[in-house]
């Protein structure tokens, strides 16, 4: 049990170290393939560079997946060996946790890479990227330029939104000012009516007299209309 356990454990440790190094390279290749290289390579970026980066990324992905399967098989063999003691179980559990962590990191890098590639395809489809292979827009427009253009568009949209908000705030202030003017005018009229009760009573009398005259005129018109109708029918 001891010799086989030690051999499998050494293989697991060696494989874990290799997977750790491969994951670091895998992450760097994923970021580089999606960003189109560093500043020194921006001027010479062509359509073959992303394809090369994707090829290396796919190769590393397949290699890491095979190594994870190998590590899983080694862990299974270690668990099948008859053993006793809490220390052995702890070591086996530790190897399983490391494998689980590596799988999670592998899936995370793949998901991030897929998200970056979908983002670039979206930029190309929206007119910020390429139209055909070998065209002037593809040779002169790198991924960095695409992101800069998108950032410029976002900044322009933000400026437009800020302008609209400023106009809305000015309109609100103008309406508030008009409301205050109307309130002050209403207050002044109320003060005038309170200071001059005679004027208020005179205005009321004039209004009452107007209503009375309107009723009298209406009655006269009605009587005349009735008399004209009676005369016409007789």
C-alpha cells in the first residue's frame, strides 16, 4: 500500500504543478487573444494574429482538460487503495480540493475568453470592427481601436444624457420661479382686498347688480318672444 500510495501521490503533485503552470499560461493566452496583443504589436495587428491566438488557446484548453482528467484518475486510484488513518484521508481530500479548484479556474478562464470574443464580434457587427478580410478597415483597425471607439461612443452618449438632464433641471427651475411669482401676485391681491374692504364690497355689489340686470333682460326677452309667438299663431 505504501509504495503504490507514494508513487500515485508523487504523480499527483507533479501533475498539479504542471496544471498550475498551464493555467497561468492559459489565462495569459486567453487575455492576449482577446485583446489583440500589447502596445508594441498594435501597429502590426492583422487578421492572422487573432486566429493564431485562438489556435494556441484551443490547444492549451485541450491539453489542460486532458491533464485534469489524468489527475482525476490518479485521485480515484488513490481512493481505491485500502488505507487507514485520518492523515491519509486528509491528504486525499486535499488532492480532491486542488483538482476542484483547478477545474473551476479552467472553466472561469474559458468563460472569460468566450465573453471577450463575443464582445469583439458584437463590436464588429455594430460597424466598429471589420467588414471583410484584407479590407482597409480590417488592416488599420485593431481591437484596441475598437475599444477606444466604443469608449468614445459611450462618452458621447453620457454627454448627451447630461445635457438632457441639465435642460430638465433648467425647465424645473423656470417652472418653480413662475410658481413663486404667481404665489406672490396672489398674495398681493389678497392683501389689497383685505386692506380695502370698501373696494371689495363695491365689486360684490357691482357683480350682484350685473346678475340682476341679466335676469331682468332675460325675462323681458322671454316675454317678448312669447307675445310674438302668440301674435304669429293668431
